[in-house]
C-alpha cells in the first residue's frame, strides 16, 4: 500500500507542480522519448542479467507491493517452534527429532506451526541443521560458519533483482540524455522551420532528459532500494533460527536459547519477553 501511495505522491508532486507553474501538460506527452528511454533500459537489462534474474522481476515487484513476509506474529510462531524443538531435544535427546526432521510434512510437531511449514525455504533451512545435530555434530563454531555461508548465498540470490533494478536506474539519466541528443539532432534537421515548431522540437528533446531522471530517481531506483530493504529485513528470520540453534548447541535451557533468538530480531517485529513466555506456556506437551 505504501508503495502505491509513494507512486501517487511522486506523480502528483511532479506533474501537479508543473501545472501550477502554468505548464502545458501536452508538451510532456512524448511517446518517442519514452520509447527510446524505456526500450533502451529494457534492452540493457536483458543484456546485463541472466535469465533467472529476469524471470524473478515480476515476482519481486509483487513482493514489494505486499511488503515484508514476516511480521511479529510470524516471529512469535517461529520462537514457539524453536522452544518446542529445544524442549524435545533436552528431555528426549536429539535423536527423538529425527522422525520430525526427515518427514516434516507429516510431523505432528511441525503441523502445530502451519505458517512456518508453508515457508519451504525456512523449513528446509531449519531441518537441514537439525539433521546435522541428530547426526552428532556438536561444534557450534563450525555450524555457525556453515549457516553464515548459506545465509550469505541466500541473500545474494535475493539481492540480484534489487541490484539489477538499481543498476538500470543508474543508467536511465544517461539514456535520457541519449533521447535528448536525438531530439536535438532532429531539431537541427528542421532549423529552417518557424520558431513555434522549433520550440516544440526543443521541448520534446528536453522531455527526454526529464523522463530519464524521473524514471530513475522517482521509480526504478526506489523500487530497487525497497526490495533490498525487504530482503535485508527478511534475513533476520534466518538469523533468528541461527541464534537459537547456536545457543542450544552451547547447552542453554530452551527458554534461554529462545531468548537468544528473540534478541536477534529487529525491534519493530520483535515480540516481548512476556509475549514469548505466554506463547510457549500455551504450547501442548512436547510429543
């Protein structure tokens, strides 16, 4: 919603201000200039990015419109799941988790947390490291290094679209200049025309520069930055899992391990200590 509001504010401020100054809106309608800039930007985007990145653009824009995937309720559910896992591991041993890890879709443990189960990436991430623990891995620093490497890879894959859009935004002002230069060339070819016609041609050329800057700094650049901010915030979901797992490996009680995980979260989505305590107290007995 905020994205759409931002788009309306940009358009309203720019074009509204132009009309308040007494400008003629029809002068800004230059399909040829828009074709040059948008077409060249799209072509450059295709040249500079692999197929898998190009295919993710539509989904990424949809993601931006919906906002971050994880809110306070999602993190409260995650912390409750981690508490339940650590409680089972403490009371029944790590091997008791094997049946849940190998078949999470049929697990009575994971079925208690439907939102988490619907997130295939997070489910796979957690199960992979729980599997290592059930196999006897007990060196926390080695697990930490492995998790960091996977999180970095995950972040790189998601950031590719944001980076690609930001690169396109950086090039759009220059493409606007290209459109303007072509407009000037067209104007010079009509130098013998009356001033009214020349004025229209010069205005059309300047619109190219205007559109290049507006598209770059008003739309494409902010979209790329917004996607990057969302992906950075969502990485905290995996950092939360990491913090809890490492605390558990170091021998802390379930409640303390979950507190380590809670402290890894951003303040705007972090449940309070008492909210987590209440949620974990309401959980059914560990099976």
